[in-house]
C-alpha cells in the first residue's frame, strides 16, 4: 500500500480493483488476469481498512507550485545576433534568447513564454519577407513556434504591412496573438483577436490577457487597420479583468503599452502608455509584462502589481518567478513573486536550432542588402542632420518632391547613425538611412499651415541661451526640415515665433497660397504632434519611401553630396553648442561600442546616446 500512497490518481484505480475482486468482477478483465484478481481478493480483508482510508483521500496537488513566466517584447525582426547596418556581430536576437529560455526550462518544469508585440517589423530580414518574398513562412513566427511561445500581444508595428500579412502571420502562429481592447467585426480566426486565454499549469489556472496601445490610428494608414477599433486600455480592463479573475487563479497581462515617459515624449498620446494607470486603477492583476517604450524595467511593484519589461530586440529576457500555494479555503494564491531581466551577452551562445531555421532567410536577406545601387564621391554621416542642412536629408527631400510631384517637402533624419560610404553604395546603407515603413503623401496645404508646421518643428529645439543648469539637448526625429522654401529658425525667440523670413521662390510666402507638400503617412496621421489632419491628399505612393529612395538612386546612380542650404538655425553659438553635443554623443557611442558588442551596457544610457546608437526610438515610428 505504500506504493499506492505515492501515485495520486492511481490510488483510486487500485482501490477499485481490490473492491471489484471481492465481488468476483475481476474476471471481466480476462483469464490472464484471474490469478491477479484472486490474489487481490485474498488480501482484501487484511487491507480493507487501509483501502477505505485511501479511497477517502482525494488526489492532492503539491502544497506549493513554482511557476516561471518568461517574456520578450519589441523583437522587431531580430533573430540572429547581427547588426544589419554594419554587418557585424551584436548581442541581441531571438537565437540568443532561445538559449536562455532552454536553460530555464531545463531547471524549471512550469514555464510560460510570452511576447509583448512588435515582432514582425524592424530589420531588413523582416522587411524582405514581408514585402519581397511572402510565400515562405514568416521567419519570426517560424522561430517563435520552434521555441514554443504560449501567447503574445499584438503590437502597433504588426499592422505596418497591411491586414493580409497580419492574418498570414496569425495563421502561421502556433500560439494566440491577443488584444482585449480591439473592437472588431470579425468572429473567426485569423482575423479575430482573442482577448485572453486561460492555461492550466500544474493545477493552477493562469490567465494571460493581451492589450495593445490604442494610438495605432495616429501612426498607421487606415487601410492597415480596417474594421478594427482600439479602445482605451484601462476602460476595457475594468470590464475584462473581473471576468477573467473568476476563471483563473493568476492573472498575467502582456501588453504592448508601457509606462508613461518622464519627461513625456513630444508625440506621446493620452492613453498610449497606460500601464501605470492599469496597475493603479484595475484590481485583480498579478503581473504585467509590457513593451512599446523600448526601455527596460527589471522589477517594479505598483499597487501590489509586479511589472517588468525586457529590452528591445532580444537584448534581455524578463523572468517572473511565482510561488503559488493554497489558502485556508483551498484556493490558489500567490505567496511570493519576484522579477528580473536576464541580459543577452557575448557569453550567451546562439541556439543552433534557431540559427538553422533562420539560415535560408538570412542568406536571402544578405544578398538583397549587398545589392549595389549607386556611388558616392565622399563619405557622409547623419550626425548633424537634425540641426543643419545636410545632403542626406536633402536626398530624402529630392525623392519626395520628385516622386510626389510636390513643390515643398518635409522630412527628417530618422537615424543619426546613418552612414553613406565613399564609393559603392548598397541597399544596406539606404536601409539605415530610412528605417521605417512609411508611405509618401502629397497634400494641398496653405502657406499658413506650412508656417505652423515649421513653427511646431522649431518648438522642439531647446531655447537659446540654454536654460540655467541644463546641458544642450539634441533634437529627436520629430524635427522636420523643409525643402522648396527658404527660412531661418531663431532659437532666441519664444516658441511659435521662431520661423523667420519664410520664402517661396525668393518671395515671402503668402498665408493663403496653396502648395503641394510631400510628407509621410506618419506625419499625416499626427505623428510627432503635427497637425495635417484633413488636408486633401493629392498623391499617395503605393511603395514605401525606402523603396522610392532605392529606385531614385538606381536611376541616378549617384548620391548627391552637397546640401541646398535653404535653411539654418540662429544664433551660430547655438549651432556650435549642438555640434559639440553631437560630437560628445559620437565619442560616448564609440566608448560604449565594445560594451554594446559584448552586451554589457549600463542599465540606462543617456537618451541622446540611446537614440543615436539605435538602442531606443520613440514607439510609434
């Protein structure tokens, strides 16, 4: 009987056979079992009392269950540990994350693996297999299936390539992609997003609820989210979490929405990053794994809710450890919870299985990136391109004005670490010059609206002289410059009155004059705080701006190396201060480069450095 005591549900089976033998039922199992039945009958009276005691004891779960939740977010198409722009090794990517996940699973049987969204966009590999070769399974989903993800939240960038690709990805995923705050007319997969799932793990019911930032309409083209509406996260959570709580012992939120930034991003929208409000205002949540803001939070507790965020691109893996035990009413309760982030470093090898799956995709991507499209007479960098008129941004303006049949263009340097070498120029360099999946719009705009847009851009620069105690602050990618008009930005003036001597064809621009102005769809939707809503669209590209640049240079075969010099900032002292800040930023980046390559970066880099080095970008772009 000691053996019976140790086998949970087997206890009932053996008690049944003992009892059945005493009534002669053992014979129904066949002659081969008759001797065994007789022996059980002979022993029945001797062990009857013990058997009755065992029969009355229900199967017991362990008194304490340990559950580990692992999480990634904002992988942005990174599988291999590779910097595509420089084609050098880097300490990030799903292949290295896979090694850590497998190590944890080897030591812990009860593991849940989640992802916080923005998965299928962000690298040349992701782009190539979303746009050029769409017949093959999506490489990110292929790798995530192999690694055995349990669920994921949808991210805003999942909508970048349109609904057909999004639905293809959802069909291929062997895990649910969740979004509780999406209103939809769809009733069936793959179009429909489920709000949550409940998994039973070692007898414990674990609910996983997904949310996505409701700011998608402010950054995405309407066709890419047709028939979906995005509701405020906290409003929906007040309805959904109580429902989920009734069905689960543990509630885990996986969300593509983060903690609000401090100071706020210039283009951060109300409700975009709602995890602080969610933790503070909606009871019943145990853990929040979040993304979207591209930061890292090892462990933070708000109102009893444990929050954690791994770094983007698979630079770290979030780990949440939960000790769950039964209370006096026999309900599962969390006795202890703790989270941390596990960094991806040079000491973490890439997982061979994931590398093998990614290999044919990687080969095709590298061949595409190494395609020569033009030549350049000299090397050019994007370092100063947000505060000085530089050739690389003027190249963007030339493409936008030419393709969009526009008189004026507005654009910015998206990635200040972009570099065009002297000599041969390939698609790899253009990918670093234009890193987002934006489309070109040409809109009909009055002179007054153009002036207001330029004033908005000028307002994003720090005043001069720099406020007491503040260091010069480099502008982010929301400072658009304009081509086709001439003007001066005077940082000594109050915001709203900084754009001076605005001219078109050498004459002062009339507020009532209508111009064709080329912008991107992100700006048209309000990205960066620009007010272009409702302007008539007179041209809309069917190709993304990155591809338009590649086609333009393929035709011209030469990258222009001189700037138009149609705008500048005053006073000169302010420009010199910005140049010094940019030089320091480059020097800091060079200092941290060995650490970046090894994965041993400090917990927080200065925002300016993180922007330049590609570590952090505002979320919606």
